[in-house]
C-alpha cells in the first residue's frame, strides 16, 4: 500500500489552520454545504464522547483542477439569495508545488463534517457547550478531574441563562489570543447570560469552572488523534471512480463532474450545458457530448473516461462545442422525425447517438437531407440491428462506439466496409415470436427497442384519444394493453400471469391516457375511447394490436392475444432486419485488398543458401539479425558476408525478395 494511502490522524486545530492557509480545499464539483445546525451539535457531541465520526478522505489530485474554499457564507436568510462560491483554478504544476510546500489536499469525503467544525470554531455558526448543574455531578469526584463528557449537558445553538454555557468558538479563539485572566474574563466570561445573573460572591467560583472547561475544550481541539483521515494520491480517473462508487452523501457524481472542475479556468462546462438545455428544451446527455469530443480529438481512437480526464482541455471544448451541440440536436431531430425514437426517455441506447453524430458530421454540409437512399438504408439496418443484437449491452460499449463511428463515417463518404467480421456482429437475439415473451423490464434496451420499433414500422404511433402523433417531449407510458389489475382478477393460470408484464402486452401511449384507462377490460376501455375517436382502429393497427380486441374476443383468451400480437411484431422484425442481413452485406461490404503490411518478411538466396530479414515499408529499413540497416544495399552486403565471408557490392532492391500470394517479388516494387 502507498504510504500516503494509510490511515492517519490529525487534530481539529490543525484542520482549521490548514483551511485558513488554503491547504485544505474542496473540488469545485462537490455539492454545497447542506448540514443544518442540529447536525453540527450532534457532531461535537460525538467528538466529546469519543464516538467515531468516520474517516475523512483527502485526495492529492495529479491533474489540473478547479477548487473552492470551505463555505464561510452566512446561512441563508429567508427571501435572500446567497452569493455563489467562487472557484479557483490550479494547474498541475501549481498543485505539485503546493503539495511540496504546504500539504495541499482536496476533500473527497467529509466535507459536511469539516465545514461544520470550521464554521463552529470560527463562530460563523454559534455552537454552545452547555454544562450540567452542580447537583448533577458526582459528589465524590473533583470538577477538574472530570471529563468533558461527564460535565456536559449538551450542545445548543444558543446559550442558557440557567446553566453555564461556553461558545466553543470563543474557546478556540482563546488559544491564539493568550490573554491574561482579567481581560479574558471581561471579554468572554462577564458577557454570558448566566453570569449576568450571578451574585458577586459566586463570580470567582464559576469563572474558575469556566477556565477549566475552556482548557478541556482546547485539549480536545489540540488532540492529535482526534480525527482520522486517509490521504490518497489519485489520478483523474481514480478521482472519478471514487465519486462514482464511494460518495457517502447520497449524491451521484461521475467523471463528468471531475471534468467540469478541470475545465473551469477556460470552459464553464456546467454553464454551457445549462444554456444549451434552456435554448433547446431537450434533455442534454452531457456524457454524449463529451465522448464525441474525445472521439474527434483522438482521431477516432479513444472515448473512455481515462483519456477524457487526462487529455481533453478547455481548448478542445472551445474548438468543438458548437459543432457537437448542433450535431446532437440535429441527430435527435432526425431520429424523431423519422420515427426511430418516440421521446427522449425511450431511446434504447443513448451511446448510439455518437456514431450517428459522426455520420452527420461527414455528410455534405452536415445535413441529414443530403443523405441518399443508399446511406439511409444502412442507417436503418445498423440502428435496429444493433439494438436487437444487444451490441451496446455489456462492457465493450466504448469499443462499439469507436467501431460504429468509423463504419458510419465510411458510409457517409459513400465508401464500403472492408471488415467482413463487422457484419457478423449483428446476431439478432429474437429468432421466433416466443422470444419476445422474455422481455419484461423497461430498463432493457431490447424492451425499449421493441416498443420504439413498433413506432418506426407504423410511421409514428398515435394517441388513442385524439389520433394525433405523440410529441417529442410528451410524457409516455408503456401501457398494459390488458390492464394488470384486470388480469389479476380474471386470469388464474400461472403461464398466462407470466405474460402480464412482457413487452407483447405493452405499448407506448401518453401518460394521461394510460391513467384514465384503469382496470377495465380491453374491449370496455377501448370502446369508450372509440366513442370519442372514430379513428381508433387505425391507431390500434399502428400499434400492431389486432382490432378484434375491441369486440371482446380476447377477454378470456389473454394467451391467444399474446401469441397473435407476438407474431405481428416478429414478422416486422424479420422483414426489416433478419431477412436483410445477407443483402446488407452484399451491398455495403467490399473485400479489402490484401496488404502485406509495414513490417514484412524478406529473404535472399545466395550460394544456395537462404538468409531471412525484415523490411519496414514505411522507413525503408532492413532488420538483419537484430541490427537495423538504413540502406537495403548495405544490409545485402552484410548478408552476403555472413554467407560467404566476402564483401561484395550488391543492389539491395533486387537482392531482397518477399512473397505476395505465393509469388516471389523483388522489394524494388516497394520502393518509394
């Protein structure tokens, strides 16, 4: 284990000093301080009672990052808006220097505890230690020998006029002031509400107790083993993983939050995302925008978070932001207008937007209306084939994004795909109608894909109330065609009950329509809708629902309905995807001309002997017995010497040979 990563301890006093020196800071992506005063009282109660409050975790960032100070703002007053906390940006070099000279560290876990302690000791929040009355003490024990726990009544946000109370911020302040007793008494003790009510003869008695308690509090603040902490020396990727997996505050943070802090000096990512959302009204999936910038910057090599956090800079975002935002919106518009998606919430795989955005980026004028039928046909097959082959389900999503983006770029340029193995990836998981029964969870991409595919083949699903097309930002439910409550009342066979939540018994309709359907039999609620929408039967056909359902013929034959609708759905999948596979490959695949590569095997025959070497086509160098020769002719002379022991001038371009599909050729063919 790294020495820094072991558990250590520190004092409360040290924490406050380090915060004042800006050696302890918060990453800018941390949420604001949210604890109310009661949590602070509980915290100090635990400290006095020596109850473990959990370890604080610090990180030493090995990358540039935006940070902010501990929150010292007054608590929010009703009707008043608090000032925003201003971030500070440090480069990697600045952080390294701060770590060397000042023990610089960022709080990863423990922000609420550290901030509560600091605010109390700096009297931003008033925290009072309230003492017990004399009658509550153990008579056999001297007051000076008692622990804070034994003399403590509790902590409060205000002093008591009936008990001796000490502001713990005053006690901390006295450590630095080192005042004599008389001025100390005048400044801190005499102004206490409890003291103002004392008789003169009791003043000295309680002042002595005041000094004893202050001393005990100061000992508490100075105790080196008061707080435990871990100090982690972390890369940007480990920072992200820590917050994804270990954030104890219940707030989900991901690697984009780390990126926000990194970019803060030159690109306000969070602000840009909010502006983009306000302008478009769309839900903005920030990870999509970030990953496509990574794809562009890496020239199609990398979209994973390690690369993003270590490589992307504010310059990259300033350069590409407007373009990727336009690609994002235009891609969503294309998918909606062409019925690939119904609403944003029902996109089966958001990561599939990235290859489509790269496809658009390489079309003439970056417009989908510049796409020809040849290109559109491939996009159709790729989109639905990827969903039903579960190509984006699993752990290789980044590789899939890169692979698909490259292939769609080729299609956008009207080129063909030379990777024959690519077409083998489209192994549809639905081979027969019965396979549809197993998809029951709305979180499944195939489940979403089936319902949105019905929207696609129908040319756009319509609302049962009005026959109007569902709008892009409308709330949509996956409605039970046979309502769940109805089936639970009328179906008794376990096999039929198993079909209740399957995708075959579901279809997408507006949420408000779904609410009004309730627990009625299908024929009953559908005929009620029919009385207000005489085009309901047309709408049902779009939903691939047999219109005989309105006559009640399926009411007592739920399993028959499931079989009939499954056949309708499967027939569409078969027609649009399964049966197209061979045709798609024939149209879009072009066998790659065999390449002999850069480093190739070469050989020469001399004096009835064969000598082997390597030739680099890019550098035109020969590697012979581990030695690199920049001249092919020098390498040929050395080869002859090894065989005959004689120096003989030789033309290396005709001496060395290679095999091209079993045909021997001189490497002069490979000369620049």
